[in-house]
C-alpha cells in the first residue's frame, strides 16, 4: 500500500466511522437524505478521487477509488458515492469537469430515446441525484449523455437493501441540447461493466469484512453455559469459515484491481465478481446462524449489511452472468488448453 493510499484509507475510515450510524442508515431507508455525510465526503475530496485536478478532481487513481468504495460498503454509507465516483470517471474521459454534486448513471442499450417524453427505470438514488449519466441510444446512436433531474418526476422504488432505485419521468426534455458524446457501443458497455462490477465487488468485500468483525465480537461477548459462545467448537468452525471466505474475497478483489490498474485485466474480473457474489450469500448466511435470533431483529445492525450483500451480488452481473463471460473468454482464446487457461502455465507435451 502506497503512502497516499494509506492516507486515503485512514481518512475515509475515520470519516465513515464517525458519521455513519445505524440510525442514519435506517433514516436513509425511509427516504431521508444524508446532507451532513455528503458534505463531509465532498469537503474531503473523496467523491472525486481518480479525477485529475484540471477537471476539478482530487487526483489519484482507480485503486484509490476502489479503496474508498470498499470502506463505503463496510459502513453501508447511505449516499450515492459509488454512482458518483463511477459516473465521474466516465465523464472525465470526455473532459467534463466534476461538480461535486450527487450523480448517478444507468446503462441501457435495449431502448432508444427519441421523444421529449422519456422514462428512465431503476435509476440508483434517482430521487436524490442532480444528474443522471445515461449510457445508451439516442435517436439510434450510441451515446453517453447527461440528463439534469431538476424537473424530472420521481416514482419511488428501492432495492432489497432499502436503497433508492427510482423511475424518473422526463417530460418536455430537448434531447439535442443535452451534453452528449458519441461512443462505441461495445467499448463503452465493456468499460462501464468493468468499472461498476469492480466497484460493487469492492463494496461487497468491505461489507463482508464488517460482518466478520461483528461476528467475532458477538462470539466473544455472548455468554452461554457460563462462557463465551466463541469457545464452542461449532461456533469456532463457523468463524473459521467466515474468515476464510473473507480472505479469499479480498484476495480476488485485489488481484482484479491490480490487473485493471496495469491495463491487463481479462479473466480476473469474472473470477473476482463470481467469487465475491457467491461469498456474499455464504457470509450472510453464516453470520445470521452465529447471531441467532438477535441478528434477525431490526434493532441489530447485521441486517443492514446482509441485505446489501444480497442486493449487490446481483448488480452488474451475478455469478451466472460472469461465468458465461469467463467461458466465452476461454473459448475465444484458442491458443491455450483449459489447464493452461486456468493455471496460466504451459504443460509442454502433456495433453489435457
């Protein structure tokens, strides 16, 4: 870890630990906006990491941004920091200056925006963001465009975690006057899916770290038959399984981020997203077994993390989606046997 990254992680951890409480997350799930938290994140420059200073950003690179998202997932930060960071990176490619406003993004090439009366469905944090970065077709041409939400009508919706996932109705919008850029459909789709899948993987990894910490603490505090339940072999087995899953998840995430930063990412992304999404369900299940009835109550914080793990594992490709991508990658690489593809090593004259 570089000195700069260590500073970013330390600062982010202190900010989120201080400002994100169970009560704040509960309030967010009821529709309230966390003004104070967002203002602190903006003032600290955390929502514009990875964007060059000439465009109003904080500087740094994608590794710094993913580290922030991991901590955002760990504390279940109830603001669109993921959406704002990813959207900011996409717009920076086209030299669009950051505004430090909460923004979201949506990718949809199945529909084509043609009229002045349009509906964007399932926009993350739609009711709270100032702009939506739309990646899709406008009048038959693949575009990345910025839609101000000032006059949009909101139909509230939410995901399993209670995070806003709203439908936005834009009436009387002039599509030609939007800030927009022509894009290559396949290239931009791949870029968005890569950034978003890595970002959600980072958030899930952080949430699993927190679940592990909570489980270890609970096993040490909860008394049964005159001693902590963590002393019982069955509970120790569960804690070992939690620890192993979390360690593998972090290794997979770091492996993918390094490959992304070096510009060599290929099978690392589907392998990471597959494993992390799979582990999200495993970790949540084990944690609820460990906590017993208390973990199922609304008063306990565990549900805030487990519901996010269940929701995020489906975002930007679940295990099945990325398994198909991985299979396609192997099929298209005709120079390697399956063994060589898996191990990244040649086997001479050995036939597999």
